[in-house]
């Protein structure tokens, strides 16, 4: 009988002890509730913890950074242009007790963050022009004008301050933190980032048409420069050809003049030595230049032209 009682006591003691302790690891934090109502402070350190058996209930929460991934929203900018903004954030449960009182679980907290973060994003985007939101660098965008050969480094009217994207993100984060402090729901947002910004279909069409127009102007500028270079090269080539032809003609005339002078000198020497032989050569040359099979001359027999032709 005593053994049975002892066994029962040991079993009861084991149940009491096992229900009186719980373990928190490094990535967990917890609160204790009594009949559904939270009591005491939040438990945020890891280790072996104690509670009243059967009366107290331990509710654990994640201690790590959690991800919030918002839906893609179409938001009008300050210059009345609609863009699609996709944002995400990292958050954590900073006060498990207040978190339990306000949200109970992560799903409800995510829903509340949807309203808070999306609202802050909409407010900030609505107060910014599109160029500040879309551009994440301060690189100057070069544009080309059809009435000028020089490319101008003018930015669009809506492409403004450097680092505007960072200012927008910081402003959104500050608004979210202020709202969370005001609500005191035990949640801390670590950072908010703009994952992607895209134009809606109407703006995309206008943007693509503008890009095509700018690229066509750039191509036309380069084509005009190419045509100008081509005409310059052709002009130099034609001028060089003319110079070559002129020099060749001059050289040929010099050669011809020298040859004629030499021939005249030879003829003169020949005439001086033998006038009859000279007349004979000149007459033969005349025959060669004037007579052919179809030539018909009607001359008297005593004509000097025929004096060297045998009858």
C-alpha cells in the first residue's frame, strides 16, 4: 500500500515539475498568461524558465528578424504620373507583451504592417516627382537635340537631387517608426526598401516612344557626321586625283615639247645638210597623212604633189 502511494506521489511530482519548467532557445522570446491574461514581464533571455503548472501558459514568439513583403501598388506621383511600387521591409517583435495584447500572432501583425507601411509609401510617393523615385543614382542622362549638333547634358525637368531615392526610403522608415511608436504594438521595423519601381502601361508606352525618338535623333546625328566625313574624304580624293592628272599632263606636255624640239632640230640639221632629202621626207610624210585606199585626187601630171610617185 505504501509503495503504491509512493509511486502515485512520484508520478504527481514528475507531472508538476515537468509542467513547471520550459526552455527558451536563442531565437525565441515568450510571455506567460494566466487564464488567457498576460502576467509579468516579457521573457527575452534564453535558458531554463519556471512557471506555475496547469495555471500558467507559455506563449512563444520569434526573436529573429521577420520579412514583410508588400503588394505591388499603383501610386500617383506629385507630377500626376502613375507608377507601380513594390516594397519590402524587415521587422521584429520588440516587446512580446505589447505584441500579444495588440496582435496576438504574426499574421495579424503582418496585416497591420500592410496598412502602416503602404500608407507611408503612398504619402511619400505622392509628394515626389517621378524622376526622384525612379532614379537611384546621380548619373547625368545625356539628351540630344535635333536642332543642334552638340549633345547637351541637360537632365529632364523631373530628374533632380542626387540621392533622392535614399531620402525617400529614410522618410518612409521614419514615418513607419513614428506610427508604430504611436500605436505601441510591440513591433519594430528595421528597414524599408523599394524593391522595384515600374511604369504603368500608359507611361511605359510614352517612355518607350520617347526613348526611340531620342535614339533615332542620336543615330541621325551620327549618320550626318558620317556623311560629312564621307564628303570630306571624297573631296580630298578628287582634289588629289586632279593634282595627279595635272602633274601628269604637265609632264606629258614637257616630254612632247622636248620631243618636238628634238625632232625640229633633227629636221633642221637634215635640211641644212641635204635640202632635197628633207623635201623628200616631208613629202612622204604628207603622203602618209593624206592618202588611203579610198582617197581620190584629181591632179595634173605636173603637180608637185606627185613628183615622187612613180607612174
